[in-house]
C-alpha cells in the first residue's frame, strides 16, 4: 500500500510497512491494516484526481494538495491547452487526407494483385483451378485494402492456408510481403 510521507520537509511516496512501525508489531495482521495509526505516524492517503482529455497528472509531489484534517494528499493537475476550432479543423482535414491516401493505396494494391493473377491466367502460368484457389481467399483479404484498412487485410490474409503447390505458395508469400510493406 503506497502512501505519502513527509520526512525532513521532503514529500515521498512510500510503501506502508506491512508488519511493524515504531514498535507496533503484528497487531490485527500487521501495521499495514492499522489505518488509524497511519495518519498519526505521518502517512497520508494518496488521491489521483479524475482527469479530462485536456489535463495531465502532475507527478511533482510538491505541487499536490495536503488535507491534514482528512489525512489525504491529492496530486496536482496540469491543464493542457485546448485546441481552437481552427486547429481541430486542420487536424480533421489531415486525418481525412491520410485516410484518402490509404484507401487509394489499398485500391491500387488490390487492382495490381488482381491484374497480376489475371495475366498469369491469360499467359497460361496458372490454370483456372489454380487462379480460383488463389483469388478467392485473396479477394476476402484484399477487399479490406479497398477501404484502406491494411490491419484487417493482414488479419484476413493470415487466415489463408499455406498452399501445398509451390507455385501458389510462392505467389501467396510475395503478395503477403508486399502487403506488409504498405
């Protein structure tokens, strides 16, 4: 149990002794449970205030508030600057641009893989059966690329079973390497 203790004018967060303190030994399961003695001995209960999104806990113990009557120490709070409407608008525009770029990159990747597989089918490097074995699970995974969600695309792609056919497995691994590089 952590409490605040002031020793020689210095505030410190300390562990309350479990078994003895100032001669009190193993009374009702130890000193730690003797909360009525804690205040007498200078141990203060620590309170961390609830923070908003524009506040941060001030961990400098000298900035906290001591309530001797209630035996508590409350950490201070640092106020963070609240962004203006203009700053929030710029942030939202930047987020939207990033999302549009991700969606575009995902669509480009999806189309590139689809074209590559169709070319292999047209050139006879893949049979229709092999194409179907590849394209069906790829489509499920790569559809997430169309929405710009590469994390979900990777999750779906990882569900694709390893192919027994070396040619198909090589293609699967190449697509996977390209996907994780996005």
